[in-house]
């Protein structure tokens, strides 16, 4: 199999599918495609929709997925400005064998300005936790204005709200972690599948 980009750039599959990363759940396998020095890792998930697993990734820059409905990016304001930060739950899960310094180096090599904490990005030094959409403690919805979804032409509907999940449900999430000013309670990761109506309402009021 190959992945073709812009009808001429062909990435060919190099190896057999790899096993999922240790410590992750919901992943089926990883396929590797190469063209010269560039590599595409295709992470295949077992669930119907990859949004249920992207919040396990170590960096916001990786919190994107492609499905049969379209392309989704959870933190486009960061990602499209080449910025990223460490997922608080990944930073706090010791013993998973993942070296967060290696993560920062890897993302820097790829041209990203990666920080251990969101608040270390100078433009967000002062922000309101729980309200600022890029803050890890803010409750987000896949339907809110800070997320990006590009539906495929073939599944576009007349509705203002395209199918992102399965037509019936949506997902709300918060990466959690300590408050950015260091004062207050630690919150856990929230990743909930809710009826699409509730996801839309959450997206509009938050
Ligand atoms: Zn914050």
C-alpha cells in the first residue's frame, strides 16, 4: 500500500504493522510509510472514532485524527502556529517508560515550539484557566469554535453541524492537570462521549 499526496508524492509502506505503543489503549496497530527522509506513521484505532484515543498522546500537536467523515484537529490555534505542550496526564503518569525530554527534542526537530506546560508559551502567560480554549483545564467540545473539523465532500450535509463522530454522539474533553498558576486542585482527564445535542450545546456555551 502507498499514500499519495498531491498526486505525485508517494509514500510507500516500509515494514509490517507495528504493535501499539505500550501503555496506550484503543490502538490496533501502527503502519509506517516513507518517502526519502520523511515518514508518515498511520495509527489505526480499534474504536469507531479516533477522538477517544487522541487524548492519550503526549503532545497537543498529535491530537488530530482522520476518519471516514473528515479531518479533526483539537488544538488548531496551537498546532497551526507550530506550538505544542505536554499532555498533563502524560507528564504525570510515571513509569510509562516515555521520556518527555525526548518528546520535546523530537518535536523541536520537526519545527515545533514545544513547552512542558501551556502557560510557558509567552502569549498565554496570563489567561483565565477553565475559559481559555487552549488551556488544558478548560472543558472543550469537538463542536466548539476552537476545534477544527474539515468534512469530506462526500459526507457533507446541509446541516450547519457536520457529522464528526457517528451522527448520534459527540465528545467533550478536558486534558486536566494542575491550574496554570499552580494554585488550586489538580483535575483529571475528562473524555466523555455524549449525545450530539449536548456536545453542540457545550460547544456553544463554553
Ligand atoms: Zn490555564
